[in-house]
C-alpha cells in the first residue's frame, strides 16, 4: 500500500443503486490472483457485449473516463458477496476513491484494506455532485483524506466521515497487519516484561 495523498481528478459516474460485487467483478474472474490484471475485468458484464467487444456508451468505455481516479455510484455500493476481488479490480483500473450514499460493510472494509477510499455523502450533496459531473465530465473534484473533505467542481467543500483508525492506515499506507508490525518493538517489550507462563 502507498500513503494516501490529496489528489484531484475527474469523475466516472455509474449512479445505479445496489451495485453488487458480482457486477463489479463477475465470479468467473475470481480464480485470478494477479491484481494488476483485474482492471480489464472491472464491470465486465456491463462493459463488454456477448462477443467481448466494448459497449461504446458504458461509462468506463467513454474517452473521457481515461485517467479518472474517482467513481461516483448509487446507494448501497458493494453489496452482495464478500469477494476482495471487487476493490482489487477498482484499484487496478485506477480508482482511488468511490463516492456513494452508503456502502456494504464488508466491501467498505475490503476497500480500506486495499487503499481504496469509500466516501459517504448525504443524499442531497451526492445529488449535487452527480449533477455537476454529469453536466461536465471533465470537471474535477479534489479528495483530501487528511482534512476528510471533498471539493466539488463548483468549489463546494463537503466533509465526509471515516473511522479514525482507517484514516490513519490509509494516510500511512499500511493495512491492519502493517499497523501491528509497526508496533513490533513495543509488543516485544511488553511481552518481555510480562510474567512467564508455564503450561
């Protein structure tokens, strides 16, 4: 993982509600363990037709989607099965943040563990942002995790909630195991000072 830094990007909008993990990454791709190649399979059943050709009007296939690092989706993003391949595919495509009004809990945890920031906006703010990026696909937002804020194309600043520990891990570029390993010396010192256990 890499430390999460402030960035600006244009936005891809797929505003459907209840996008589940099987739509994000279909089950037939779950045998793949090379995360780097999963970007090509992101939203595969929506993105390609029956013979494997790109569907021209699908948002990821439009020229203006190239280089986008932010996805704005509808309510309850990432519901369904717990597959970690879903955030893998999103990150492999190039996304660093997903904006919704609500995320499935398991998806949210998997996203944090893979340096993908799930941003929750209240519905009215979400609707305002969606309208702005739909009107101008080249419009940019700025994501500032340290400040827990997102700046809309029109300059509006919205704060978003995030667990303090999750925020720390993202900013430091460590997962939960990495956090524990950072404390290895303190843990060893604590164990060294504790009572001996005889079994």
